C-alpha cells in the first residue's frame, strides 16, 4: 500500500476525489460503488440486559457469542443463557481461532488501562479463560485492540491504537510452538482517536476507524510500510454517516462497521470494493457491530446500543464473499541466526552487503555493508559494527580476493559512490582493518549498482546507472597508484542494479529491476549483446534486486531478491557455455522469536559465500532488511545459515 497522507488537507482532497469517482455511474458491477440502503432492519434484544454497559461482541460459532461489559466483565451468551467468564471492566473484543476448541482473545481492561490477552478453551460444554499476558502502552490509554493471525510468520500479534495517535504491534502468541509471547514489534502513527480496529488475515489488511472521518486500511505485515489509504470516509467526503464505531471482520473477510447517525450498518469487502448498507429500525444509538453467517446469504449481527448499554441482534441478507484464489508458489519459511548493528539513522539507508574472508583465521572474517547516506560499515561475523568509513553515499559493494592482487591481503573491495559518481576502492590490512585506497572516476551521470570480477586477464568492476548502461572497468596498479580503465560498455533495456560474476567460468548475471535476469560473458572481449534468461513472473516478483552465486559442491545457485513479495528465488545455473536458469526454490525470512530477530522485507542487496565459517560450516547468506523490527530500529542486515537456505531447494 503506497498511499501516503502527510496533512489533513491531503486527507480531505483525497476524500473528495474518492467521493467524486464513486459518484460516477457505471454498469460494471466490479466498480467501487455504494449500494442503496435497504429497508430498515428490525432488531431485538440479545443476551443479558441488566446494567450491561457493553461495547463489542465476537462470534464463537454455534450461535455462541463473547461479549465485553464495562460492568460485568467478559461474558459468554447465546439465545438461551449467559455466563460470566471473568468479572471486571472490559471494553473491545478481538478473537482469533486456533482450533475448533481454542481461541486467542484480546480485550481492553479498563480498570488497569492495558490490554489483556487470554486463551479461551472449550472442555466439553464448558469454556475456560486463562490469561496469557498483558500489553501496556507507555503512558498512553489504549483506544482499541485487534488481533492478527499471520499464517506467513506463524504468529498472532496484537495491534493497539492508543490516545497518542500511535499503533503498537506486539507478538503475543507463537503458533509454531503454541507458546505465549510478549515481543514488541513496531510502533507507527495512525489516527488521532481510533474508534476501533480489525484485521483481515487473508489479505493482511489492518482496518482502523476514525469516528469523525472514516475507515483506513494499512498493510498489517510488519515487513512493510505502514502508509494508510482510505476505505470509506464520512460525509461530505464519502458515503458514511458519523459517528463510526468499533470495527470487526467476519469469517469471509468482510469488514463490518456502524455509524450512530441514522443507526447505519455497513459491510465492505476488498474483492468487490462495494459498500453495502442498512439502517436499523427503532430508537437506537449503534456503537459497534459483529457478524456471523447463518448461511451463505444471511448474516446474524450482534450490536451494542450505546444509549442503553445493551446488546441487540438483527439478521441481514448479505452473501458471504469468496476469496479470490491466487496461484501462489510454494514458499519455505526460514529464520535468520544473527543480525548486524543497525545503521545510524532511520530511513532508506542500508543497501548492499559483501563478505571478506580472513584466509588466516576464518573467525576474523568481516561483513561489509553500505549505508547509502554515509559510507561503508564493517561488522564482525556476530554482526557487531567494528568500523565506519564515512566517505559518501555508497550504494553497492563487492569483494575480490585473488593472488594476483598486489597488496597485503590480496584484496580489493569496491563500492559505487553516488556522491562522487565514482568507484570507491578499499582493501584490508594485516590488522583486519578496512582502509580507503582511492576513488576511480566514471563518466556515468548517476552511478547505481555494481559488482566485481577477477580472472587471469585482470580484475574488473562492473558499474551501471539507471538508464540501463553497464560499464566495465579494469583495475590496474597497486595500492599506491591504482587506476581504472574503461574497457567495455553494454546496455539493458531499463534500470538495472544487482549483478554477480562467476570468476571461474567468466559469466556475468545482471538484474533488470522491472523485467528479469540477463546473462553476458564477463570478459571484456565478450561483446555487448546480453541474453535474457528469466522474466519476472509469479516466482520472481519485481523489483529484481540483489543477486549472488552460491557455489555448492555439485551445483551453482543464483540467489535473487524478489523484492515485490519480500522473498528470494533460487535458480540452478546450468554449466553450459551460455548458461540457463532453472527454478530451484523460493523462500522468505520470518521472525526468529527465540533470538528476538525480526523477519526481512523489501531486500535490496544480498551476498552469499560457500566458505566454511565458525557456526556456518556451509557458508552464509546475508540480506539487507528494509524494515527492522522487534523493536523498531533503523535498517540492518540479517545473517542466514546456508543450511537453512538448503531447506528451500526442491
């Protein structure tokens, strides 16, 4: 979700545009439209009536409902009877099903101004409520709570909007181990006063209500930006009446909401983008609505009448929506085993990693990472920052270690310097320190990506710019008089960035961000005609970003960042003179809750080595993380054991 709102005026102008567009007539039922309100719906009392001071309900199934009451606590009710599960002062309810007999329940404990998390279990005909943990927003009263069951990360997290206008996300349950957790993930700005929230687990959409303005949608995936976009706005900017109450999502993914003005009930589904609406007959002040389907075409609603504090029920004709089936490539979920110190500041900064192997003592090997606001960061294998070389806006970095390189450690490190449009050159001395050697000027108007290549003919740097132009420079001389000579140019149709060369076979693989993967010979005498090997598809989702070759004993794998779906694709590289790529697996990196390492999203650069390192006998993969969570921090790099990556190879 890329919709960004910076000011109230932006909100209002966007809302007017949405209203204007939705007001256009169309015969296409797939257009975003608001349905004409149906005849008023009759309601009747539901559950206990005496001194309820209710706020929100949630369906358990089999006509059983869970209710929150500020005077009586958490209650279980159906058409026949009611019982108190836990006495107290509770407001807002969110429920996620773990199994036929188990749920995770979240509710605001008004007596303590925090969020209580419970496991609700059915034993025979009896329900048991066991408290798991509490979430207390710092110096801020929580406005609402909603749970997100993330099948991708196998966790349940709680979103808590509070009076500061911020939403915090906390992992509260590990589905893989069936253990309660309390791990802060992130915090982001949302609305000034949230009337409620709800999550569609299938589409990973967080809905947040703002009583006087409308309903917003935010990507619920922590490995994403939290920009919001409007779903439905109040009059005169949209079709909703005020004041918007609590939100809920039914089992088919429909968002349900209510408005006190006119006793309106609304249903919205992402598939159709239609807003169905009903008015409730009688004198009521509707504050919240929850739905459970009686059959495929009728839903039972349980609502709170804020005037009386009592729950009421109504039935509406509404067809349960079917999810759009998307053909998805099988994804293997992996965990990082370590991570680097974050870069210095928030924003788009960390970009591309590389590995320098200490041939004398592998444990002293170094991880290099670019901070494209500052320069080159140097980390040890545990991820601790040991050096910072602030020499400009470095984008990509690569390393070559070769006996033909005439310096103490036979090492050249190069990086694309966007401050100077140059190639920054470094080496490593005998004391394990990275030193800046020189800058090699280029004539590129906007240098961008790069990678290195070494062979018997020399040591080379490939650089590119956003036009698609690649240049190949040959490094000559030693540490005291190093220079670079432009020896070849070739082009790709549009913007490239990542590339990787096989030194032994003289092959170069390059990514065209919006289109796919190309091949060309790496020697300067190999001509200027690249061959496209792989287009973007459901496996490789644009942008095509970082890539690197892993040399296994019996195969070569090209590891590629599929940035568009926060994942990585493995390709087996054939040994032909002109190689081909065959799909070998797809994986993503999810949160390692035991080690407190978050998952990875929007990876730019990556690197990989097959060299045995302490704790990594088959090498490691290092990837840039666009969103560093648990807790929220500036970007960094995640370290993955290659033995983990092997799980994805099919």
